[in-house]
């Protein structure tokens, strides 16, 4: 199956159903009163982390995700049905950014959820507008549009150990020897084009190892396979630097230092992450194995023959167990971003454009064919300051004004003088 670790989706929530204008009709009750029901709320688009999903292959193939709209209200004060939510399953470890690059959610564990787009509220039926002084309202609200927004999904693999090394350092062979993973292995650079996960079992506790595609100097700037896969390292509790003793195009004893610098430039916190170093391919270069005193902390191994692998597994197991005891498990979060919503006005040719969620929502939910509803809208726009802002901007009576999808003439109320 193709590995897709980044996707861009458009979440489209369902619109709310319209409220209805209705009056009670029953023999011998000529004044039964208003009984129009409310529209149902629109369905929301929800992202849910699920352990059975390991890639964004499905969502990348179908990036437009739409929830159901709410049902319309009915007479007899019957409310419309709620729109069906659309639940999108994503891999655990998914992080979500909005169009501005703001981190909105981190779905770290199975079951974590994020409401990607919230459904619109259902419109209010005329029964709800009845008061002691307005006994027979003949208008109702339309349903509110659902949210629509583009989101970027990124996957950060959940692993206990992250293997870091130059291309062809033997990481794929090492993960295959340590676990049941079977990555593609060959003797040319960039064999690993996607991260591989392997579970190391045996004595408890078992732990997960991630083989991160080979890095090269400048990877933090996007060179080689670049930072596309560097982000997978961020969730690893322990880093394992794999040195290729058989390398002929560089001094392999500098590999760990170069790789550590690359990670530090990508994310300074990674430089403080617990780490081990292994010197691989000791079976091929006995002369260089004698120079291992240059990096005495390195454990000599051969991923091909298995030399040193049992000792490495026990070291990693002890380190993972120590970190698990000291740190709580990864916990996801959802960030609620509250953005200011002032009413503002811009000139678009000969038209005044009004921006502001409250004003746009009021227009979208008003039945423009109903005089009573339009009169209520005008009073509401005055109360939230739209008329004042237009007047301050220089709008005059008869000027064309656009709010949302509706265009109408500016008619300032008595006492409001345009400057």
C-alpha cells in the first residue's frame, strides 16, 4: 500500500435546515397561533484517530469531505432532523494545521477527535418568535451555512526508537533483523523512500522502531529526502544513530556529529533527546573497527550477521522502559482559536463590502422575501454597528452595500448621518 504522510483536505460541514412559518389549524380553534418548527443543525466533519489506519491514502484521493445538511422544520412545532456527521478516520499521530499554518489539533492516540468543520445551526421557526406583543409572527430564520475550510494533515509516526543515519547505512537491514518488519533492501542510496515501523518483541516490554529515510547534510533545508520525513523523528522517545563504517566518501566517525547537527537545526529539542550510537558493518571493515576508540560510546554491530544485535536490543529496551516510567504517554489536544470578529468595511469598485461573521450570518439566515424578516434584519444590523461603520467609512444613502452573498441599497436610519 502506498504511504502518504501529508494531505490537504477541504472540510465542508452541512448547512442547518430552515425554520418554517406555520399556524395551528384545528376545528373550533380559529386562533391556534404560530406552530412552525425549527430546522435541524447541520452535520459536522470530524477527524478521528484510528489505529487501523496508517496512511492518508484514502483522504488524499478524496480531499473534499462533506457532512449532511439539517432537515427543515415542519408545522405542529416539529423540528427538522439533524444532519449526519461525516467522520474521517486518520492515523494516530496526525497533526492538523489550518490555512494560516496554525496548529489546530494533535491526534496523538487512537480515539482522539477534532471537529474540522462545524455544522450550521438550524433556523428558528415562527413559533419561537411569538411574544406577548407579537402573537402572530409571519417569518422564520433560514438555516446557517456550515463551516468550510482547507486543512493540512501531517503524520508523525508513533515510535519508541527512531533510526537515524545516512543513506545506505544499513538501517533497513537493522530494523529487519530486530523486528518483523520487512523493508525493501538494496545496495544503493535512498532505498527507503518511506518510513518503516517494526515491533521488537521477545522479553517485555516490546517497543516500536521507526526506520527514517536516510538523511544527508542540508536535510533540514529540504535537501535529499529532506524535512518531509524529519518530522517523524519528533515523536521518538530514543534516537539511534547508525554509523556506516564501510562508507568511502566521508569520515564515518563524523556521521553522528553531522546527523545530530542536522536534527538540531530542524528542531533544537531533538538535540536533547536520549540517544545511542551504533557502528554498523564491523564485519566488512575490520581495520576501521580498530578505530572505534574515536567514539567510545558507539556499540559495534553488524546488521547483516547479527553481531551485537542482542546487546543493542537490551540497551534499547532498558532505555525505552526508563523513559516510559519517567514520562506520561503522548496525549493529543485540540486548540480552540478565538479570532476577533469586528465589523469592517472595504470599498470594492462602486460597492461597499461589509465583513464580519455576525453580520454575514444574520444576512444568510434571513428570508429576504419576507418584509417582516427584513425589518428585523435591519434592526439587528444597526444593533451590531454595521450602519455606524458604513456611515463612518463615507457610505451615503442609495450606495450599494454587499454583505455575504446579498447586495442592497444603503438606507441609514433616521438620526444616522453619513459623513
